[in-house]
C-alpha cells in the first residue's frame, strides 16, 4: 500500500544525473588532454620533418661515438654516447651518495648545536642556518667555484701548492686528499670488513641484551667497536696489508703528487650542495628533536641517564621517526640539485646530455631520456623511504 | 645598587649560558674564536675591498644593461605603485585587526604614532633597509635617494589611506595589493614598451618569481583538488602531472623549456626566452603547491564537508567557501616556504643564459676597465646578497605569521 502511494522515483534528466555527468566530465577531460597531446605531437613531427633531424622515436643516436672525452674519466672519444651517459649517471649517483653522507653528518651536528644550552654554539648554528637556507644553492656553488677557487685566491697557482702535511694539498688544478687504495683486488679485504661489521653488530646486540637483562652497564657500543677493530686489523695483517695509503704532498717544483685529486669543479659542487642542504637538515633535526615529548627527556633524566645517553637512546631514536619523510625529501633535493653542475662544467648526467645536444644529438630524445633517468632515481628514493618508514612506524598508530 | 644588580645578572647569565662546566667553556672558546674570525673576515671583505666595479654597475645589477634613459622610470613607477598598495594593505589590516579597540590603530597622520610605526617597520624590514642603505651609500646617487624617499612616503600615505577605509574593505585592499605588481609589469612591458628580452637583473628575477607564484598557485589548487578527487581520470592525470614535475630537476625542465619546447609549437607561437622560463617555473612550482594544498585539505576534519553537504550546498560551493579557505589557512607558512623556494629557483635562469644577477655579475668582470682583476668575488657577493636578503625577509615574515596563526600549537 505504502509502495503504491509513494510516487515512482523518476530518474532525473540526463543533464542533471550525477552518474552521467561524472562519466561525461571525465571523458571530456580525457579528450581535451588527448587532443592537446596530439596537437603537440603533430607539431613536433612537422618541425622535425622541416628541420631534417631524426624522428622523435629514433634513439639510434645513442650508438654513435661521443667524439670527445670527459675530464677525469677514461672514456674514449670512440666510445658510444650511451657510454658517456652511463659515466654521467654513475657520477650523479656518486655525488649524491657522498653528498648525502656529508650533509647528514654536518646537518645533524648543526641541528643539535642549534638547541645547545651554550649560547655561542646555538648562535653560531643559527647564523649558519639563516645564511645558507636563504641563499640559492646555485649562488653558493658559483660563489665557491668562481669567487673562491678560481678567482678568490683560495687555491694557489700551479707550482705554489699549499698543504696540510699528509692530509691535504691544493692548487688551482684541484684539491688532493689522503686516500686509501687497494694494492690489488679489493674484494677479499672488503669481505673481511663486511664480516667484521656483522660480527661487531652482533656483539652490540648481545651486550645490549645482557645490559637489559641484568641492569648492569656492559658498554655495548665500545665492545662492538673493539671486536670490529680487532677483526679488521687481524684480517688486514693476515692478507698481508692489502691497502696502501696515498698521502698528498707538494714536490720540489711546487706541484702536488699523490692523494686522491678532486677537481675544483667537483669540490665546489660537493661543498656547495653539502653546505646548502645541511642547513635544511639542521632545521629538520631541530624540529624533530623538539617534537619529542618533553616528558621523555624528563623521564630519562629521572632514570639517571647522562645527557649523552638521553640524546642517543631516548631522544634521537624517536626524533628519527619524525625526521625520515622530510629528510628523504632533502636527500632527493640534493640529488636533483646535483644537476646544477651544468653551471660550473662538472660533467655529470645533465651536463653530458646538454653536451650531447650541443654536439648534434636530437634534443627531444636526449632530454626525454634524462628526465626518465631522474624519475627513476626519484622513484627509487621514494621506495626506499617507504620501506624504512614502514619498518620504523610504531605499530597501531 | 642597580649597577651591581645588573652586573651579577650579567655574570649569572654568562656563567649559565657560556661557562657551565669545563666542556662548555671549551666550546665557548672554540666557537667564540671561530665566530670572531669569520666576522673579521666578512667585515674586512665588505669594508676593505674596492667596490668600484659594483658602484659603476649598480643600475645594471638592478634592472639589467638594456634599460636606460627615460625607460628607467618604468621600474621606478612600478616600485612606487607596489609601495603605495602595500601601505594601503597594511593600514587596512591594522584597522580590521584592532576593530574593537580603535586606540591601538597606528595612524601615520598622527605624529605621536610615528615612533612606533618607524620602530615596527624597521624591526620587520631591517634587512631590506640595510640593503637599500648599502646601495645608496655605495652609489651616492641623489636620484636614488629621492626615489627611495618617495617610495617610503607613498607607503606611508597609503597606510594613512588604508586606516581610513571602511571596515569591510580589507579584501579589496588585498586584491589591490595583488594587482599592483601585475599593473607594474604591464606598465613596464606595454606602457614603456620594454621588450621581455631586455628585462634583466633584479627586475627580471623579481618578475619571474612574482609571476611564477601568482600563476602556479591557482594551478596548484586545481591539481590538489584533482588528486583528492574520487574520479579516476582526474586523479590519474593530476598524480601523473605532480609526480613528473616533482621527480625531474628544475634545471632539466628549464633546459627542456629552452631547447625542446620550440619543437612542440608552431614557429609563430614560440614565446620569448624569459616567458618560457616563467612558464616552466609555473608548471614546476604548481606541482609543489599542489602537495602543500593537499596537506591542508587532509588536515581538515571530514565533518566540515559533511556538515556543508547536510546544509544542501552544491559541491563547488562546498569547495570554494568551506573547504579551501580553511585548508589554505592551515598551510600559509608552507605556501610562503614554497614561494621562498621559487624565489631562490629564479637564479637558475643563469643556466639558460638570461641576464639574471649571477650572469651579470660575471659579465661585469669582462668590462675593459675591470677585466682580469679577480673582481668576480665582489660582484657575485652582491648578487647573492640580493637573493639572500629577499628570502631572509620572507622567511622572517613566514615565522611571524606562523606564530600569529598558532599553527602547530593547537
């Protein structure tokens, strides 16, 4: 009866039906974007035809010889452009890894210094952060490269090299630092080192476990370190000293010999990226430490932990959890900012590509490939971050 | 008595903050020496060097080498316009914030308030004033001094007018302030007919930064809404756009804009190089703005949208009157942070060869009278100083805003 009285629910007219509108709207959006892309594509083909350059899908340019060499690499001009790009990719990844390690050390130290109770230390860190956070990274890099290394007299002329004996020697050709190199195949000793790290880590875990169970100090970090060092030294002796130190020195004629030579371009890029990114890492460290509830520190104090113990065992582990997402963002920024190398002629992935294009490689394909490689790096970083985040997250929150 | 009290006070402060224990004392000595050394180096650099090269090239640094003669009035008029509009805005804001206590409104026309107005302005903008004073002292230009004084007078009068506007007009004042830079750009480009390719120096990067922010913000909001949309096509397109532009370095995008974009357009439609750079900045920053706005949208309790739906508001009204205003308010500091990033990114125009301050800085050292004297340290320092002062001022304003809005303290 009620059913008979209720008016039959008429469907609204088509142009007011939400379900229809959704489908139509999305289809329209697809059509518009598709038409835009098709228009751009047809322009591209027209332009390519009229200019007589390879078709946009033709990647055969990668097999042609580079025709030039790359400073500091043993790439021969007869090798392919693909090989050159590979050298660039390796260098981008290398500068990212070295940069990330140095940035983390400097940034975390500055972040902790920013919260120091010592006024001078805190002020120093604050001035540093305000100075570098607000300066474009390109300005930092170019200032170090052109303003200090090349023209500022920070690096002396060839023949007048300066040195900190056995550690560092520098002239305008580059900065040579003390370096460890392997006499022959590095693998046996690297395996020993990996084993030593694993055993040392196991000792740390075990001593920690004993400490938790018995409540007596067992010095886990110290014992782990001793075990690691003992294994590393015994292994080194057993393998007959597989490494040798190469110390830089200034010869009679004032030229630098030995050591690992960093070109001014590489040094300027690395120092610039590290100084700039460290200011951001410092702010992240500070904010993360401040995000740890006050009660945590007070409770640790009540338990009688020293300032260092509180920082290492209570504050930093919790702060790390807050810090990881923004930190990974900064690491990714550093990696992407390594492309600023184009401005100072350090040859990495972007510079290789722009050099290839300047030497006749088709611009569209070359830059498409470059963008794709950076996207891969970004994707890899995101995956690693998500993995670490998942491991560190507190279950149930 | 008081003197003694102050001494013990200072003594206690020093002991507490500098020499609490042996380790602390060592740190104090080491960092004190380091700070003293760096301050000495910085001061001897700024005061000891011969700044003749920067003095002669000041105009080039500020507006680029191509703008000269009567055309110089174009940027000056632009600055005056913006100064007056900002004055009106500050006055109107001051009035609306103290609507319930009219006595607290600072009126520039009442001499009793001058000290406080001066004090507050200097406290907020001292880095900019320091730069202006440095420039005026260096060049000793009377015209420059008069232009600066006129700009300050206009801001002052604008504030007086802003205080006198009716209460509800804050949003009109805000709109006028937002329009002022646009009008300034139109005057310079079309009123004086200065071609885009002739813009240079500080003028060029300020234009690129401001235009980039103004254009990318709406696009960013649009993308953020798209990413949160339940419609798979909208969501997919937005995600693809955002992830592409966030995954590729801006340097690469600018190179693409400079070398590849031309291939995608008919010859007649290819914009000039500075405009292409602005387009790239816009597309790039929009992806980052989208993520910022998405954060704001996610921070909003769902009840807001549900309540609005229950009231029977149509979807577009819910978005534009309920959701967005609250979501954007929550992320104002992040928006300012992103704007600072864009400002710093404008330096990348160096890479595509535009007459941006860094490129000009190295060009000055190739002038016949300055060639080969290693003067690039000076000119680069000045270019970097311009970049630093603007973003430092913006970041101070953002921190002030953060404290005022109490974001993160609720």
